[in-house]
C-alpha cells in the first residue's frame, strides 16, 4: 500500500514538474516568436531600403562586433533587448500584474510599446529628435529613410551607396550613428520623464532641452570619432581620417555656426569641445 501511495505521489509530482516544464517551454516559445518576428521585420525593412538581404545572424554579428566604433555598446544592448521584446514597457507590466504602469497616460494610449515611445509619443521628444536627425542628414543628398522599428533595430545594417552601387563608407557610418543615437536618446528621455519626473506634465523636457541633448550626443560622437583617428594611441584600430571626414562632412555644428554669427549661444557645452590638435 505504502508503495502504491508513494508511486502515486511520485506520479503527481512528475505531472506537476511536467506541467511546469511545459509552461516554461511555452514562455520560451513566445519569446522566440517575438524575437523571430522582430528579426524578420528588421531584416525585411533593411532589405527594402538598402536592397541587401541580411540573415538574422548577420544582424547579431553587426550588433556584437560594432565595427569601426560606429555603434555604442549602449545602443547595441538597447537594440538587442528591443529585438527580444525585453524592455519593461506596456505588455510587460500587464503580464507582471502591474497594469497601472502599462499605459502612456500622457498620450492616452492604454498599452505603451517601444513603437509608441520611439515613433509616436508626445512626451519622449521623438518628434523633435527625428526632425533634427533628418535635417542633419539633408546635406548628404542621399535619401533619409522612413523611420520605423525595423530601421531603428536594424541601424547596424543600414548602408548608403553611390549610384554605381559602391558603398559610401562615411555616409553609411553617419546614418547608423544618427539613427542609433537618436533612438537611444528618445529612450533615455522617456525614462527620465516617466521614472525620475514621475510623469509630471509640468516636468516634460522642453523642445530646447531636447535639442541641446541631441546636439550634445551627436557632437560627443563626432569628437570621439576624431579622437579615434589618433594612430599613436589606437594603432591599427585607429579610424582613417578620410572616413571620419566623410562621415561628418556637411553635418552642421551649431556651436561653430553660432560662434560665426556671433550670437554666443553654445549648444552642447563641454561635450562639443573638439579634441586637441584638430584644425578648425
Ligand atoms: Zn506617449
């Protein structure tokens, strides 16, 4: 008898263990479906714009290797989480039974999403930021792509070509930098307002604040790029001066422009200082 009861107990605990395992597998499958869907969407979007067909593997590799210092580690981690649907927004809070945190109350959107934050929200500074990025690109004479989640998550695969199909290395770097820095800054601003400022509508970032933050981020990248051309410091890893020049040629520098017209307005403060030794 004891043996039978023990057998039953064992069967029961096995059944429970099996159920738990099945739930875990279901969860994993759901995650995988999200990842797979985002990967497909990203690769298809990039192919639609650049004409180059990438595999999900090449997207992973581009995010991990971060060739030529074009993408920051922070953006790469952000894009990686984005592809996995791992950011704690909207749907995540519903699953976690914290429904109060799911909506974007400012916009009256019941379930916030990365798409909402990066492309639609009125509190995240996205409109101002994408406009700045588009304008900074205007001088390149190449087309500015329609910004979508696919372009944001696949920024590492964006490239710009000449009419003869030859890749423009500098401009390809620039478009990757503009898209990745812009998307990441929108995410930061959204988090500051929602978490630090507790969604207080009186503490929204002003247009001027958003603009200053964007120029500071872009000029920081411009300065780092020039600093990375130092062969003595970086040896074979150093960036080629020609590539860096081609990257930034035509991108206005508000600090220089304002100095030139004598308004004395300095945007970006300390971070827009250039590395020593560069000819102005
Ligand atoms: Zn919103």
